[in-house]
């Protein structure tokens, strides 16, 4: 069994520089109609039709005949358009909106939201717009897993020697700034909204990474990485202090993150990971705040695992940290620097339960 813990470190004096790109605006050009041969002014009067003046740029007398034809034809066009609009629910040929598919998609979203959002004993409104639900610990999404049905979360284990919780602060998220907190026996969960799911590229894979071949190098599938890693036979824990920034993310489908990544297996289909850090992801969260996140998978991101608590499997015990909530404050260039410290360790003193190849 592995545990993830998160605390805020004291400010450090380190400087970072980000290079920002600029977007260029396109200018539209306006066309100009130049008179080439003849300026034709046409006045027509017909029964039940008011006079209409035209100033046209013509290059041939033939167009005069065409204009008269169009004027006659225009008398009947409103009637045709009106008749088409009154034919019940007849679909338009080039219509892209499909009500049945849209209704099916919304039903899937509502069902999924009922699975993710559990009944709350207390609700807290965060300044950034998030709603934090205080959910009874044994009712969290993790216990929807068939192998955890009927179980209750264990008490948090003792920290490894030399890592005293009393020396560190856990007040580093926006939702806690008002002094609100979740009562003992509950955990804070960021409420997932309908808009969160509608932003996803795939409703069926909401909260999951895109399936792709995992590589350890610094450039793959359009991703740019800066990676440092160690490998060996056995590890019983890892710790990382990560500087928190709010980098500029231009588009909704872009993201930026800094994380600790604990893995086992090869970089094939047997890859197991436990990941934690901060990320800026407009698609997942709908804004550009840096947010604390977790992720796990036991099959190289194919069918298992998810971000935060968006699926069953990850058990949370801390009632002061909301996974997926915004981090504040953040670092600034030539200004204050702020870190979060992550600690992942294996608990040896208790029994180990196998869940989807995750121990």
C-alpha cells in the first residue's frame, strides 16, 4: 500500500523565467467594386411591391436581363422559405445538431455525475468558483470499486522517520482561505460539474489521460518534457519539493504540469504509476489556476486509473486537502517563491491488498 502526503514548504529564493509567445491577429481585407463599363440604375414597380433602388457594377448588358429575372423570382422565395419552416420536425439537409445523440450524451453525463458527486454533509464555496463537498470518508468514490465495497478507510499511517507533520503547513489552497474546513470523518472533494464533462474531448474517458505509447525521453507526441529520474531494484518511498507557478496556457487543449512520478514495470502495457504534483489544465478544470492533482494507472493508461477522485481506486484520508483544488499563493519572477512538498511511501506494517495490480 502506498500513501501520498502533501504539505507546503517555506518560501525559497529561486528565480525562473518563462518565455511567452504572441499571437498575431488577422486583418480582413475589404473588397472594392470598381466601375468598368456601365452603371445601371433600375427602378421597378410591381403590384404589392415597394420600389427598390439598385446600384450595381456590371460588365455586360446580359446582366440586365438576369437582374429582371431575379426580381421576379424573389417574389416567390419568402413563400417557399415559409413553407419549409412549417413542416413539423423535418430535419434540414445540412443540419449538424442531432437531438437524439445530444440527449444520449447528456444522459451519460448526468449518470456519471451521480456516480462522482457523493452526498455532502457540508458544502464550501471557494473564491475561484469551485464547490467543495465534505463527504463521509467511506462514501468517497474509491469505495465504489468492487474490491472495496463495504470497507472503510484505514487510519493514516505514521510518517517515515524524520518527516514530522507538525513542522509543515497544509493551508495552501484557495478554498481554505476563509477559514472553512471539513469536519473529522469527512474528506473535501471538488464537485464535478456538467460543464467540466462537456469540455472533455471524450465523455467516456473524462478524467483520464489519452491513450498513447509512454516514453521516458524529452519529446514525444507533441509533449515537451524536462525529466530527471533514478532507477534501481527496490524503493520504499520518495519525496519531492516542487516550485509552484501559474504558467500561461494559450488554448483549452494545452496544459502544463510539474509532478513526481513513481513507476514500476516497463514502459509497455504493464506500466504502473503513482503521480502527484500541480497542473494547469483548462480542459479538465475550466480555468488557468495551478491545481494539486494525483493520477494512477496499472496498465499504461489504457483502461485503469484517472485524475484525482474521478474514478474508484484512490482512497483519501486527509480532511484538509482537496485533490484538484487551486493552489495559492504561487511563485512570481523576481518575487516570492512557494513550494509544495510531496511524500509517497510504502506502508510495510499493515496488510497489503491488491487492487487492479496496484499495491
